[in-house]
């Protein structure tokens, strides 16, 4: 599979992988070769690096671990320096590629270094350490008879809770996605530790249903503040939220 990271994993698993079969060599039917060992089919996956969030990265890490464990798996990677050394590409080519590419794209394509976030990302992954041991979940409909949310988080002294809503409404419902975030501000001697304990997205919902959902989560989370995106259609949500 060439440039396998660009393929959909579902296609790889359901179409390409089933192509693997044991070679039906005629000599194996001869009596003197009756005890000849079975030949395991082999899969070769070739690609430049990509983003760590893509499915290929997890598969590659598993392959490397299997190779270290001395299983019958191999992994090999190289970069543009090897191509220049052996005359496959020139130094001038690489200089031009570096000038016309953004740093992360060049790093992935020519240096074989996976990227954790987009070059255009305002926030970097390293700014958000994943150390939260327990997440918050709003009360589900099937748990309403319990009256108490089993996933509730008791408030600490002087803790503040914030519900923020990023509203993205478009004429085309394909691009209509809104996100609700629940954040705990836990007091420390330096200020506040911010824990994002829950996020929920909605797709193509109307103003009333989204406003009701915001209100449900606001009270279920015992929030102190609501932060709304009031640009463009956002003002409708404030009016609807207050009305409901």
C-alpha cells in the first residue's frame, strides 16, 4: 500500500487486507515437500509521515513495538538527507521545497517527523496536559429517575465553573456545528487551574433545541457563568436561553 496513510482505514481493513493469501506453489503438492512450512503472506505499507491524530500513526507505533519485541515485523524510515547523499534528489531541490512549504509540512514529508498539530493552530497540544482522572457527564435521559447525576463533581471551596458555547451556524447544515465546553476553575496559590472536563458538539440543530441543551448542561454542571459567542447568529441563543 503506497501512501497508505491517505487511505481510509475501513477500506484497508475490508478490501486490501483480505487480499493477503498463502502462496499456492505447485511444488508443495509433491510428497517430498508435504512438511514444507506455510508461508505467511506479507503486507508492506509505505508513506511519508502525517499527523499523529490520523489512524496510520497508531498502526505505525504498534508495528515498531512488535519489531522491538522481535516479532516478524519490520520498520524503516529515512529522510531527505539520504536522498541527497545518494543523488536521488539535489540539495537545491530541498532548499526550494523548504522555501515553498510550511515548516510542519516539510518536516512530515521530507524529514519523516509526525506532527501533533497543524502549523496554523493557535494553541499547541503541549499546552493542554491530559491529567484529568475523572470527566463530567451531563445527566442522561435514562438516569433522570435517579434524580442525582452519578457523574456529578462536588464543588471545591472558591471554585468557579464556566459553560462556554462556540456557535457556528451556516446556511449549509453540513458546516453547522456548535460546541459546548464545561470548565472548572480550581483555586491555587498562583491563580486558577483550568480543567476542561466535558465537551459536546451538536450538528444542524435549531436555536430552541440548542438553547434548551445549553440550559440543561448549565444547571447540571452547577455552572456560575455562561459565555456565549454572540457574533452573528449567537445573539439569538442569548434571547432564546433567557426565554426558556
